[in-house]
């Protein structure tokens, strides 16, 4: 709307907040949350890409292909990590060291993937 990069995080936060407000009274883990998280991530990336786009400058095809491939890989890995985190959260078991370790490893893995793809 404003073509400003600072608006994108607020739009994603608003969309995620409205989803959380809709889930307020529900106690079960929602399997669609993993897909929604990836869609929010891709929406933010595509919004940033469209803000950077200038019609007067023609982008090289190899750059566009590489960027699409990076977004596809990012979305796939984020979806896998989200499913792992949701699966860990959905396990109704007593808190154990192994379960905590799996959750921490999944969170660290997700962070590492995002930081690697951000470079």
C-alpha cells in the first residue's frame, strides 16, 4: 500500500494476530498453523520483493530464477520445521529431557535455516 519496507512486518503481525485471536478459546493444536506460518513468511518475502521491484530496471533472468528457487526452498524448509515444532507441541506426554531436546533442536534448526538463507 505504501511501498515502504517497514509496513511489511506490521501487516504480517496483524494477520498473525487475527489468526491467534480466532484461536483464542481453542485448546487443540491446529495443524494448519504450520501452513499459515509458511504463507505468512512467503507473503512477507513477496511483499518485500515487490517493494524492491522497479519497472524501469529489467532484472536478469538468472537472478529471478535464483530468487524463486530460494523462496521455494525457504518455504519447504520452513514448512518442515513448522510441522516438526507442531508435532512436538502436540505430544501429550510428561515433560522429559528428550522431548525438550527435540523441541530445542527443532527451534535452533529453524533459526539456522533462516539465517543461512538470509545471507
